C-alpha cells in the first residue's frame, strides 16, 4: 500500500540547549542542537517544544535560523505565559524534547522577485528565516527583498545604521538588523517608541512608503510575507489588497498536538466552497492572507 | 526495546485482533494518518486507532480558542469538526493501511436517526468497529445530552445496533450520576464494549477580558487531572461488565505504563491514549515496553491476566468516633 509522502517528515529530538540569551522585554534567543529538524526545516516552519516536564502541553515556537551542517536551530520567543516563562529558565547543557519541523512553509515565486517581508514582535523570526533563504549566493541572487521589522520593546539585537541603501524610504530611517545587513538583505526597523534611526510609525506605514515609490512594473513584481500580532497582519492584508499584491501570513493559535490530529488550533478561512476551519499546525501556519482576512 | 507484536500484549477485543492493548483515542489522532508524520511513530504500536468523531453532514466545529492548558490537563472544545460520513467512507478509509492496526469509527450525531444513519454507512465500509459517541461535551445537541440520560443512551445504542453487526463500543460520559446504571442499559440495548470515560466538562476564564478562554465557553477536561475519576468509573462499569465478559477501553489521563496498568487492574481490557500523545507522540512504545516489564516482574504470561485483578480492601464496619 502507498503511504502518504508526509510520513516520517517530523522529528522528535532530545535537543541540547546550546545557548540561551535574555533580551529586554522578556525576549529570549534560544539555540538548540536538533540536527534532523535543522536539516529539514524550511522558512515558515516551527518547532513544538516541551518547555517543562510539569506542563501537559507543548508550546509552538517559530524557527528563526537553522544551520543544517552544524545541526542547530535558533528560536526567538517572548515569555508571555507559564510555559514560555518556564522555558526561559532552561540553561545550556539541559535538553528539550523538540518536535519539528512542523508546518507548511512560505512559498516565494520567481515572477515576483521583489519580496517584501514584514515582521512584528515575535513575528520577526520567520521573516529572518525566509530572508536567509534569499541571500545572495556567490554575489548573485534573483531576489530583491526588503525586510521591515517592528517592535514596541527594544529589539532583541543591537540595531545599527544599515550599509544598504533602500530607495523610496525616508532618509532618516537607517536602523537595521546587523545579521540581515551582513547577509546583504536590505532591511529597516520601525517602532512607536522613538528608537534612534527607526521609522516612527507602524511597519505597514513604512511598507507603504516603499510601495508608493515603485513604478507600476516594479510593484507588479512584489509579493508580501508577514508574521506578527493579529492586528498587524490584518493591516498588512489591507495594504496588500490596496496595492493588489499577493500576500502570505503566518498565524499562531493555542495548539495541542501540532501534528494535525486534534484540530485544536484552527483558523477560519474562506475557500471557493465556503468557510472552512484550517489547522494552523499542518494546514498552516502560512496562509493566503486573503483567505484569512476577507 | 519491546514494542508491538509481543505475544504477551496481543489480544482479542470484541472479536478483533489487537496487536497491543493500547488504543489511540478519537479526536486526538485525526483520521488515522496524522501522527505518522512523526518519524518512528507507527500505528502498529497501538491495538486500534479511533478516528475523529463523524456526523452525517460536514461540520465546521467550534470557533477558536479550542484548546487551553489547565493544571495537569487541558480543556478542549473542537465541536465535532469533520467532513461528514460519506467523505470519510469514500475518501479517507481507502487511504488507511488496515494491515497496521484496527480502525474504529467514532459515530456522532444530533438525533437518534443521525446516529443510525452514520452507523449504517460505516457498516458498509472496511471499518473494523464503531464507537458510539454519546458523551461529547462540546456540542449543543446530541453528545452528552444523550449520554447523561440513560434512556436516551439506550435508544441511541439500540438504533446503532439495528444498523450494524460490527462491534459497537459505547463511549460513556463521566458527567452523570450513575455511570453503571447507564452502562447496564446500553448493554441491554446491544452495546458490545465501553469506552470509559470521555472528558469532564470544565471552564477557564481570561481575567483581562472576563470571558471564557474557550470559544465554546466550556470544554472537556482531559489529562492526568482526571485520572483518579476515570479509574473509579472504570471500576464501577467493570462491575456491570464482568459477568457478561464485556470489555472496556479505560481512558482518562494515561501518561505512563504505570497509569495503563492501573486501568487494566481496575477492569479495563484495553487502555486509551489521548492527551499524552500531544506531549509524547511516541509514547505507545514506552507504555508497551513498560507493561511487558511489569508482566515479567510479576510472573504473568499475558496482559489479560491483569484485567479486573483489583483487590479491594474489605470494608470494616464504621464506628463513629464522635
């Protein structure tokens, strides 16, 4: 009998904590050794972590970076509830049961090489992961990405003036994520908190600046990708609709199995056949924004 | 590690051959294929897999949030989201590998007639058995509204009995006064076995919004928090089942081989796994091995020797000391 191709695509690993850094705003950068997950993960995927032996449920956390060769996986999360607060106490050398990679990844399309990535708060990690896959290889890339990251608490990295010029953005907006800059990925930061060099406004306002600066032909080559709080995603979807751009969003929801078994983590989407409940874990977490925000 | 197909674990359940006494519970493993995504997971490690609750017509289910962690457990209110029995029979069952395990349909409905019709359609399919879900706490009609009324429970079971000669497993609710009386009525109506217990109704409240966390306002509580309740219910239903040699799938908060053994001793012939799978999708292997280890250490040759082996304390007359 032919079994589905999905068999054996998610790995349960006893992952060692390699490093765990605390950042302001209860943000944590966690690096774990999970080689099977690292080798298989694609941008948009997440891991389902056993944060503490006392908790009956795992916690889904999106992947920010992987190194398939070394086998590590980077996660950025904010301690917001009991599970993530207990996770924050895990120290290097301890082990975390890790289930991953899980989820349908983002899909970039060759006919739309101007890839606009918008990440807000703990929605930043999937955008960094997607950006890493668009890095120029050997000085050449078919992709022309722009990453816009927003945060209302200090960014979990030290922003620095970007070395990459981005036409169409206000000249004073120079703050960038060093990692992306080093990869040669144009990027800028936005916040309402008045952080130096950041755009003073919402990520969608900065994205609008850029979109309005493009001519019709260039704008026709844009596809939008976003992850962040629900109101931000709704605003991104409105912006994409206004400019008639395709848009993929990554969602989150309380989750139990993370494998499609319980249908606990659903989102209602519009389909040609009418409304449907889709599982964020395996039908997503990446969805067509127009199906979610109708 | 000792896993499936250990002869000490192989058993017969209502005429079906189970490779192990473990049953993956309805609503936890989708329609039988979802967990195979995990490398190392095999349906062969379970004696049977109960498919997601199925109704006559497709159902969207409840609005989110549908799940929420609580102390030593979780609440869920999925609301029987399913694509309808015809889709399940036509499009899903042919994709399942029946050589791996026994697949049990979970029959749900809002009326007695719907239970009958869903059962009838599954009867005309390769499904091995049917579990009658008269205890779903998360739908407005049917479900637990039937399960908490012994007469209605019996009517539903009798209707399903008319629709099939395949094994009928009645899933009993803990949210009722006398579970043993209900079990007796369901047996007389034609039930072949019992699942004991379904979830207990509960609520969680968000302090900021002062609203229930669960979109359905209330949900079913599962996980280790309910294990002592489930053990007692299995013990009570076993008192009804013993003389009729009617088997029970004991379930409710099983997380380890130790838990599974307790259910067997209380009177279960098989043991259901639900919430524990969310935590450890490969837990079947661990529990199978743990049961074998216990059998070896206690000089037992087969898992069935444990069923109902509970030795109750003799009850001395109570003398009031006040």
